[in-house]
């Protein structure tokens, strides 16, 4: 049974070409096209095909299942296994890509969070500087008024007291 998949492919094809899609399992062929030998060997092979859902066994008669017929009509058992392996690899690649994208997404979210924190810090600094600027502007206006009033008083004092 070392070449089980090749044997399945050959015998599934034989079953699908029969008129009623059934045959006795003693009629199964080996890779060279000869009948399989040994009752135990033939029965275990038939049971293996039944376990895989390709045939149903009724006594010594084997009937191909819809699944087995579909595989035989499409490309055969070996190509089905290749397609199945390809689908597994594709799914694995999709899962790997999905994990990679999720990691990148988390990294981008962390960067965005850091950026938002920086923006909040800068906005707070801007608010503080704006209020400091307003206080300084108010102080500057008061100082100019004080200087203007002081200048007026000095001019008044100078004109009336020193000028006379």
C-alpha cells in the first residue's frame, strides 16, 4: 500500500467508467493494470477508499459515491490531492498575510496614539503660550498707559513749575 494514492486514482477512474459505477473489489487493478492479489490486501484497499468517502461497500461490491464520482470526473484523485495541498498552502499564506497585516495595523495604531499624544502636548503648550502672551500684552498696554500718564504729569509739572 505504499502507492495508495496512485492505486486510488487508477481504480476510481475504473469505477467511474463502469456503466453502473460499481464493480467487485476483486476487479481492482494495480499500477501496472493487473488485478490486485491477496484478499486481505484488496479488502483493506477497498476499506481505505471507503474511509476516504470515495466508495461504499456492499458485500464485495463497491459503488462509487457522489464525492468519488465528482473527483474522478474532474481531474482524478492525484490532482485532487494536489489541489487540496495548494488550497492549504493558499489558506496558510492568507493567514500569514492576515497576521502580518494585523501586526502592522497594531504598530500603526501605536504610532497614531503617540502622534495624538504629541499633538495634545503641543496644543496644551500653545494654550499656555497664548495665555502668557495675552498677559504680557495686557502688561505692555498698562505700562504704556502708565508711561503716558507719567509723561503727561511730568510735562505738566515741568511746564507750570519749572517754566515759571
